[in-house]
C-alpha cells in the first residue's frame, strides 16, 4: 500500500512539473497543440486590442502537455478589460513565464476569439456576461464550455 501511495505522490509531482504558471483550477479554455516542437520552452498568453489598448496577459495558470495528450488547459483572468481576445503559443525567451518583448509567437491565428463581456449580447448576439468563445468562420458561440480551442504552429 505504501508503494502505491509513493507512486501516486510521484505522479502528482511529475504532472506538476508540466505546468508553466501553476495548475489551472477552472480550466476555462482547453484545446490541442499541433506541430510544436516539445523543447521550445512554450507558454500561453491571452492577447487582444480593445478600445485602442493592446493587452497581453500570460499570468494565468496553464498546463501545456506536449508529451501525453498534446493538449493544454488555461484559466482565464477576470481582471482584463471587456473585449475580444485570442490565445497564443509563444517561445518564452527569458523563461519568466510571461509573454513580453523578445518572445516569439509560434501559433497561427485559429479564427476563434474569446469575448469577455460585462453583459449579455455585448459584442455579439448570443454572448453571455463573462467569457465566451466565438468561431469567426461560422459565428458559432460557446458560452459555457470553451473547448476545442486548438492551436497549430505557423
């Protein structure tokens, strides 16, 4: 029994080592990563340009699992201005777990936007207060489970 507990504890530590900014709690956005080299010191950030202001937030808890499932999970912040955002994959050049000057964006634009709204239908009909996901190709809006936000390398 002690061996099983030890193995379980080591497994938890191993999974924790996969995180870049801690383990996501809410896992607000999930998706698959395609075409990224696993040894590139990858990070995730939320970027947007709203009301004439550029926003880049890479401080939220995230998991990038390049080896087991090829996917990611990301908690979304609640302190950003309302507006339209997207998730990017970047190479963290200085290993500070933040997207900043000198970091290279490695992901293509997937045509999906995260909408942070302060009220229902604020930017698009069908969006709800809080975080929403819209696919710009077909206008499909997700308001609860923001999954299938797949990202591909450029």
